[in-house]
C-alpha cells in the first residue's frame, strides 16, 4: 500500500484543500467490472498497482463523508486525511468474492478513523470514552432536531431508538452542550468575569513563603530538565515539539509536513518518538 500512500501524500489535502478536491474529483469512477477486476488482482495476486487504482478512484468518496462531519469544527483537510487512512485499510481487507461494492465495505473503515479523530480532538475534556458513549455521541448529534435542549418526548424517543435509559441520553446531551473553560482568567478580561475563573475559587495552600520558594525551585528545576532533554533531540524533532506544544499558535501536522516535505503521518511518528525521548531524558536527569 506504500505506493498508494505516496500518491495521496503528493495530493496532500492539508496543503491546498480546494486543489485536492478538484484533483480527486477528476479521477474517473470505476465501473463494476473494473472494480471487480482490480479487487481480484489485489486479493489473489497482491497487486499493489491495483490497490493504488482502487484507492485513487475512491478518494472523492472520502471527501464526501468528511464534509458530513464539518459541524464538529475540525479542519476538513484533517478529516479527509484520517478518512484516507480508513480507505486504505478497507482496500487492504476487501474480499471481492463477497459480492458488494468497495464503497459499501469501505464506509465503515472511513467513518471509524474519522470518529477516532473527532473524539481525540473535539474537546480537551473527553465527552465519550466507552464504546457505548461513542455510539451515543454520534447518534445524538444526528437525531437532535434543534440547537436547544430536548424535551421529554424527544429524549424518550431517542432512548428507545438507541436502546438506552433516558438518563443516559440526558447525560450525553449535557456533556455535548458544555464547553471547555479556561482554568485561569483570560488576559485582558473584565474584572467581574475574571473573578469567576476556576483558578480563583480554589483554596490557596501556598501562603507559606517557604513553600512558595520550594515550589518556585521545583518549577525552575523542571524547566531546566526540560531544556536539557530537548537538547538531546535532533534539530527537526526539537522544532516539531516546539511548533506543536510550546508555541501559542500551534502548528498542525499538515503545516509541518509541508515544511519538511514528508507526510502528516510521518510528522505524527516523529512527534511521538521525540516526546518519548524527552520523557526518558527528564527521568534520567531527575
């Protein structure tokens, strides 16, 4: 599947989404016979060129599915990229002898990757962690008739459709309606709202000057160990961590991929490897 991946990376939805959509829309749709022939070549002969053609012919469908999730406030390019991963997984597992079109088989894999991405990135505080909660999350968004709170009749109807208790529906509705709140008072905010910040409602346990000094020394030590750990990384890995975690305006995977001329998935791998190295280095220094 590596050749298919390289072609998709060259198109790169993260660089110019409009150009990407235009490019994949221009790829001819496969007929039933063409699709079956390619699928059989891949399934029985492990023909990677057939896999590439199957993937390329269905990229437009991934864009179509990604647009249906635009209401979550996440970049469409990132959703398309995740959906492309699901498409390649589906192509790899597709059995032409089953007698269904690839698009019918692939939609599950495409949506599964997008769902995972949405749940990882939609909120800082996760709204759905178990399988049942994830099902509720996506079904509830599609079944709600308006933006306001549901009445008892709507709650009972949805609970019946999803085979859950009404209280479960209410709980998930509350989670989805909530928003992430800054722990500290936003800079430049008015005085009345600033005093409502969660950080200012907690009991102050640092009144002891000795404790304050100790905490300051600990923070300084943590910063020094972090700096030392970052110095153990190569220049590219260090820049990726800085751009992704230490800047006020964090760079996306696709922006860094464009900078370094690699795929977004490769940037993700480098980021994960660098994080592990930093954690290990900080532990050794401690």
